[in-house]
C-alpha cells in the first residue's frame, strides 16, 4: 500500500514543481518591477541572467550531475542552445515591457505563451489539441484581453 502511494506521489511531482514555477515566476515579476526602476532593461536582464547561471550550475554541482555533460547528444546540445537563445530574447523583451508598462498588464500578455505553446506543441510535437484545450485557450485569451483593457 505504501509503495503504491509513494509511486503515485512521484508521478504527481510534476504538478508541485509546476506550481512552484508559477509562484516563483510571479515573484520574479514583482521583484523585477521594483528592481528595474532606474536601471537599463538590458543591464537588468544581464544581472538576472548571471544570478540564474550561478544558481543553475550550483544545483548541477550540488547534485553531482556535471558528469552527464559528455553524454549529451549533438541534437540535444543544438536544441538546448536554441532554447537558451529563445529564453534570452524572451527575457530581454519581458524586462523592456516591464520597465515601460504596468506589471498587471505585462504579465498577462506574457502568459499568452501558454496558448502559443499549446499550438506549437500540436504542430511540432504532435500533442493532442482537444476541445478542452481549445476552450482553455479561448478563455486564457479572453481573460488576457479583459485584464489589459
């Protein structure tokens, strides 16, 4: 009985990590809006990125997983680098928008990435796009529009 409960808990860990991601993303927006005042948005992004790099490599060494670097395939390297470039451009745009606009308007527009991700996952990853997904996208889009008006 305990093994089954543990197995179910491990399978559902993605939810708790996703929820943590949402909470910390919210904190990121608020802390960034306060910290970016009077700072060039590109410089602010670079400072944020340095902190992220130190934290990420710290976790790699803390968990002793640095040995896995040599096992990463060429394809994975390419796509991880492209993902990193997309992240960098996203952060540069986000910080510029956050500096110029209200966080309460910038953040909902930024979260339209949920809709874009679902569409791209359908097109490129061949994931299912169900009626439930379509309704969710419509509601997210309508909610975003309502929030920024």
